[in-house]
């Protein structure tokens, strides 16, 4: 039982790596590259202009803000 606490972070890290292996893309019916570039630029800009905190919590907040911005513009995040 003494090795369980030290093995737990390794198991968690491995799970994160495996989960992040799939490529995630934004899609929308009948979209153009120009639409995608405009929407990603504007959502990136909005994230940069908003304060989301620091550290991991701030990064997660910024990512959630970006995702909601893209979804509001009709985009859907899909894993390939």
C-alpha cells in the first residue's frame, strides 16, 4: 500500500496523455476557411481582453471562454 500514493500521479499523468492524443477540430456546416479564421481570431482576441485568473484555473477558464465563444458562433468541437 505504500506505493499507491506515489503511483497515483503517474496514473493520472498517463490518463491525461492518452486522453489528449485524439485531435480535436472545430466544424460547422458549409463553413469557409475565411469564416473559421475570422471566428478563431475574434474569439482569441476576446479571451486575451478578458481576465481569467492565473495558473491552471485561469487557463481552464480561458479555454472554456474560447469554447463558448466558438459555440455561440455556430461551431462544434469534434474529436477525430
